C-alpha cells in the first residue's frame, strides 16, 4: 500500500520533469511519470488510476535522479500491487501468469529442445524440462497470485 | 523582606476569567507580602507611577507584578523599580495573562486557582531575589575581518571609516574574492571589477586597514572585547618593497604552467603570477606548490624583487570583534555525473563562463568553446545544478537564476546569431529590478524551457545532446547544443568554524543568532557574519549584510565596553571539587580550570545553565535563575493542591515559553492543570528539581525546550534530553512511573503543538492517578 510517508514525498514534487526525462520506457510508451504526479498533486488522482504505470520497467533511473528524493519507482510498484488486488492482472500479464502456472515457464520447451540439449550434453534442470521444478514454480505462482489469475 | 504585589486587570484581558479581587485578597495573606493591590493597567504611565510611589511609601525590597508575559513588560517594570530606587533585578513577574486568563477563558474558577499558584510561586522567588549588577568589560579598539571578498572589503571600510583599526585577512595573494573575477553583474550589467577595484584600492590605502594577504587564520583565542587571532602569512617570495607589479618580465620566462584558479581552471597561469590584472596589492606572487626553483625569474627581474629567502611568518593581532566574511565555494559539478562535467569538454560552469566573457579572461572576452576554440552557436544553461536537489544541496542558491539570465542576455548582445536556451524549474528573480530584468532577457529572444535536463551525451565532434522534458508541453526531446553552461550552486566555507567556536547549519553555512532579527550575529559574542558566509547572497545582499555586521561590531567596539544581563553562571570555589565536568559540558569555552578549581568566564558565558545543572557538587549557580529561587518556586507550588492532577512544566525562554505565550495570544485553550516555570534553557533543568516536585506531590513534570537541533544554545536541549532519559530509568527503579516525566520540544511558533502536548500529558497523568501512592510504595 502507498503509505502516508509516500504521500508526503509525492506532495513535494516540483514538476521539474527529471523523472520522465530520465525514463527509458517513457520515450517509447505512454508513460509520463511527471504527469502522473501532476494529476496526483493537482487533482488528487490516485497513482493507481493511471494504467500507464504498467510501462515502468523498474530501472530506478527516475528515483536515482529525482531532486526531491521521491521513491517514485517503489511507489509505482506499490500502486501496481494495489491495482492487481483491486482489478486483477491486466490482459497480457494475466496470460503470462496463466502460462507460468500451467507450464512453469513463460516459454514452454518442446520435446525437440529437450532432445537438442541432451545431444549437446547439457543438463535439463529448469522448470521448462523437469516436472518437479515445474511443480515448484506453479506452487510459487499459486501461492502469491493464485487467486488473481 | 518587604514584598509588594501588584495585580493587573489588563482591562478585562485578565479580569474576565481571573477573579482579580479574590487574588488580591489572597496575596495579602502570603508571608512577607506587606502590600497588595489590583490595578486597571499596571503598564500605563499612571500605573507605573503608582508602583513607584508604593515602593517608596512602603519601603518595598522586592515587587511581584502579576500581569502579562515577562516577554512584554519585564524590562518596563525593571525600569519602574529603578525609578523607585530599587535594584532592577528585585522584580518578578507572574504571567497570569498569556499563560492563564487567555488559555483558560472558559474555566474562570480553575483560572483563578492557577493564578493563585503562579502568584504564590512568584512571591516565593521574590523572597530569594538578590540585587544584581549589570556587568561590563573593556573592548579593544580593533577588528579582524576574515576574508577579502566584497563583503569583507565593505565591512573593513565601514569599520575603518569610524576610526577603528581593521586587520583584513585574505588567503589569496589578492583581495577581491569571487567578485573580482566576474564579468558583468546583474541587474545593471556593470563591469564587476570596474566597481570593485576602486574599493579594493581604498582598502589597501586606508590608514586604518592593514591588509594581510596570502594568509590564513590558525588560531583564535580570547573572548569578546579581547580576541587574539593568530595568522600565518605564507611567503610570496617576492619583496613587496621592490616589486613594481610589471609581471611580464618574470612570468614570461617562467617555464611552469598551471591551470589558474582565478580563471576557475579554464585558463592558465605561471608559477610566478598576478592572480588578476587588478590584483591588490599589485605584487607578483610565487606559487610555492608549483615553482620548480629554476630561478629564471630572479635573473630577469630588474628591481631584484624575487626573494627565495622569505619564510612563513606568524602574526598575532588583538581585536574587540571579529567579522567572518569567508564567502562561499562553488558547487563541484562533477558530483552530477549525468551532466558529464569534467569529462565533456564543452560542459562548463557559470564561473568558467564569467572568465570566458571577461575582457581580462583567458580568451580576452571572446566566447570560445573549450574543445575546439570555436564560437558556439547553440548554448544551453542548466539551472539548479547543486541547488534544490536533495542529492546535493537541498537549498536554493538564490543567485544562479539571475546569473544565467544575465549571461544569456550578454551572449545574445554580443553574438546576435547565438541561440540561447535556459532550462529552469522556476525562475527566482526576487530582488529589486530583477523581474524587470528577466522580462528584458525574454524580450531579447532567449528561449526559456521549463524542465530540468535529465542527462547529457557527448558526440564525437564535441557537441552535446541534452535529454529533457519540456514540462509545459509534455514533450520529451533530445536536442543538440554546442556549449552547455551548468548554473552551479554555492556552498558554505565553514573550515574555520571550529577555530572560532561558531556553529554551522545543516546546509554548511554559518548559523546566525536569529534568522530574522539577528542576521549578523553568531552565538559567540563579538563574532559577526558578513556576506555569503551566512547563506547564499548576491552582491547587493552581501554588501548590505557586511554593512550590518560592521555596524554591530562598531557598536560593540566604539562603546568601549559591553554590558550583560547578569544571569551568567559562577563557581563557588569553596564547594568546587575540581572534577572539571563543567569544562566538558560547556560548548562555549566559558568554563575552564584555574589550577584545581573551575572558573567561568562571565564574558564568554552564554547563560544556558547547562554547567549549573551538571555540577555534581552544586558548586555552580547563576543569576536570577538560581537553584534556591527555582526550588522555592517548586516548593511553593506544592504547598496547595489547586489542580488534580497537578502538573509542572519547565519551559525554556527562547522556544517553548514563547510557544506557550503564543497559545495565549492566539487563545488556544488547554488544560488549566499546568503551571509553568521559566528557565533560560532546558539544559538548566536539574533532575533534582523534577525529583523535588514529584516528592512534594506534583503528579507530573514536563520539560519543554526548543526543537532538537534548534536550541538557542545549540546543545542545551540535547543535554536535557539525556538527563531526562537517565532520570526516567532511575525513577522506574525507584518504583515511580517514568511516564510522570516528559520532554517535549517546540519552536516558538508551535502554540497548537504545545497546547496539545499539555492536554495529552494531563490525560496520561490522569490515567496514572495521583503520585502519592507511588511515593508511599
């Protein structure tokens, strides 16, 4: 949850634009962290109500450079968590986690891949190949976000 | 002791909630009170006259005035006492307005009971009052000014013109400071050195000023009135009596080239050099760190001025006052890695630009970019580099906005083809004629982009790519420039702080005695601040502040002596065991060992009372806030039980007492169970007092000081905090709930805060119940 301390920090934003100027994602996506903050300060719009926060790659460049020391990346991540709790995962992520739950990996391996590795003398140790590892990954996914998928 | 009591109605301000007649009758019954009366307005002329007559008629030894806060009229009533032939310190006030009638408006019954307590306590203190003498000491008729920038120059001239001898100490070989290296100065854009050089020369030629260059302060001892300043003068290896300042002969043959600090390393100088053409004094200097000793200069110097035999020289001067005008240092832009300063050649700082634009600079005033000496066309200024940035300096450096506007304007003037952009967060053009200047700059076609540049990349040809968001359009851009100027902030130079014993704020600048009303004074008597030493200032403000510092120093020096309220701490030599604890707790060098006994320099004592409370032998006491007087007040309070629970608060004069007064002025209501005793500092609060109060049946004790880190005496409330924490542990072991003692910290403005703390504490103590049962167990 976004804490009282976070809100205090968000309120100190001086709208200098360093965050978005430093944002590697924002250059190519709809993410504009400064505008998210602006709407928060000016209109009280909760950070969670900005769908663009899903474009944050959590590289922490904005946090590194923010002249007001606002822990922006952490706050965006918290906002995402809140968003997921309330509305569930957005479409693509939902698909990705479903795949993870079912197959233990985002890119399931095919038999030919397993054979290729065997031919090359490589061990089969990841959840892509081994049932026990797959079950472990599924359990982890189930445990943390099982109800949301 | 014959005590007279005067109870003021203050119109209805007091009389509306306190029963003044009843209080007067009550006063008459108190021991030693030989006279008591109520008055409509005790501070009015007729009221004052009535008091004077009564003192004479009834031969009073001491008077108690129950009226408003001592902050308001203590001095008034002391003067009244003097007019009646009474010692001014035989007056005690009971604050029944700000801290009673105004804060308990809806509880007249409780307010009257509380007023009785406050009055009884004041009378108890009055019984123990002693006549005190205002003290004074002789002041030496000289001043030391440390730092020869514009502030130091201004202060020195002001002082010297009044006839005071001034020693101006400068670490560089020339006076002039930063200002001497600037190009043109806002908002009038006059040439900086042209307006400064005449003052530099005036200082040098002034009969009352001794300029000591190439020198540093190594030690400061003594006290206000008689400081002794030890100065180390480094040799310049040039005989000042022979050097003609021609410089060309010697420096042209010098094989050593070093980046010139007077060009902020963007130009070069020789090992024998003049810092700037207008150097004052106009003598060459040899830089002993870089000279290789080839002696070529010695051979070419016709007047034979080179003198390698010179040795460092220690000078000691005596002064009544010291003015610290040590100025600022520029922010080191390398700390902002994303801007590449130090790596990218064409990223320069404000000060470097000043030298590039200056006719006496390395390019003789031509704006050439460092990488290829071409004239840049696209120039960017980045504001707030090292300012308004929690990662470097959180404060605003105040001057950089105007500096960049001014330089952008000059570039547009000299190079009409240049495209100049200023990247800013906010433009702060706060001074007179500044906003108007800003408008002129806008009119001149300087592009203003609101946004803080995120990062800079250097291209192979030395051009620079800036990534930024224009926050007004919301566009994120990569844009190329030929030259980037970082508008660097300014930082405090506080290296000398420990030598002087003055304090440094969290921002690195010297702390002033009061941010509004004492901007030139420090906590150490006789040491004053001029210019940027006490915070970022432009030239105008530096000069103004230097004038004030000089005035304050002159006031001290010219009066020939300086006076004090005699509240200072003193040692009872009989009782002193020589443990030297006082010398350790005193942060102001006032307590020292004189043989095996402690001694307190009354002139250096700041009157915080920390040593008084710390002395394990009770050998130290202080005037007007003596051990005996305060204990008498505590005992008097406990004589009657006029509130349940009964709470005592010790409040420091500078913050919490003022906060409680402000609660009164703004009519913030709080529980009438609290009675306040004033001390000058919470550091004076002796844990014994708290124990005494609890023993006598006071249910809870509050110690209210300044906010931590904001103590008027810097460390007093930290001492109090430590003692209270220790006391709480001791109480717990003794079976007394430590919750009965509480420390709170408030600034003078926190009326609501202190009222809330009082109320909460009363509730907490209500829950704990009366102290009696704990004392029995």
